[in-house]
């Protein structure tokens, strides 16, 4: 696609439309963990035994801590897989939207104004920069 301002704005609109089509989503990674039950008489306690069937888990960060969720049935696993896939789609769309917006910002002309900064404008700008750094 051409990198004209009009073409980029059209592309941005398309990305925004795609956001409206997103379904249920959630972050995380789904992993399969082969486990051993710990019973000495179980087959999993024998050397070279592969252990029990894998247990599927969703792992994600919440409030700086790792949270793990197990799935009670194959249906809940499939549902979670779809939600994680949709989250990855959301992330890709977000990256694409930011990328096209950066190009738009670089191409959009600056409105010409007469004169320089007023003392009041400088003061407000410095205050807003200081506030944003404190967050």
C-alpha cells in the first residue's frame, strides 16, 4: 500500500474496524505438563515411565504474580486456546495500528503559527512533562 497520508488513514480505519470484530480474549500461554502423582505404587514412580497424561495449564501474569489455571475438560481447554489466540490477534492489530499511526504522525504537516512559545505555553508544557514522568 502507498504511504500517502490518505492511504495510511484508510489503513488505520481498517485496523480500527478489525478491533470491533475481536471476540473473547485473554493473555497467557498454554502449556502441557507431564506429571507424577507421588504414589510409590503407581506406574509413574517407575524409572523411565513417562508419567501421567499431560495436564494443560494457562499461565499468565496478574498484578506482578504468575497465575496458573488448569482445565477440567477438553472443552474448557479449547475455549482457552481460542481466547489466547484472539489475544495474540489483538496484540498484532495493536502493533499494526501503532505502526501506521507513527507513519501518519511523521507525514502530517505541522500547522504554521506566527511567533514562538509564550511563557505560559512553556510553563504548561513543562508541567505536563513532569506529571507524565511521575506516573
